[in-house]
C-alpha cells in the first residue's frame, strides 16, 4: 500500500491536503487554498518535487524541534511537516515523503 493525499475543507471553507503514509500517519501538510483546483495543483507539485533532496529545507522551531518544508522549483513552500522529536526522526519523515509523494493517490473528502 502506498501513501495518499487527502483533500479536506477547513472551518473557514478553504481547502488543504495532507500527505499520509501507508500507515495513515500525516507526513506533510499543505498551506490553505481558496480554490480546490489550487490544492490539486499543490498535490501535483509535490508529486513532481518530492524525490529531489534539494527541495527540502530542514528547520528548527523556536522550541528546538526539527521539522522540514518542501519547496517547488520556484522556491515556494508547498508543504510542511510536523514537529519531530529528533533530527533522525525528521530525516525519516523526509524519506517517507520522498517514497510516498510521487505515486500517492488522491482522496477527496470535500465531495
């Protein structure tokens, strides 16, 4: 079983998606989009950009928790991870996005 993108609607009616690993764990979350088509374009961008390590920016939160963002070729952020307990856990998250993102299916919960 591979990962999947799940498109959802926020309370303010905007669209967002999560990339979930095969075990159902969220490994990447998008920004908010006003239109579903924009969220779908974000998914396509992740599918195209997830495999390249250069597209990941490794960061640290104010409380010293590692996390990462995935950027498109134009350097715009297209997804952000959760906060991790260690750098090695963050690197495992990046590896999961690399392996799940390109071939992930899409489940639309907004229908």
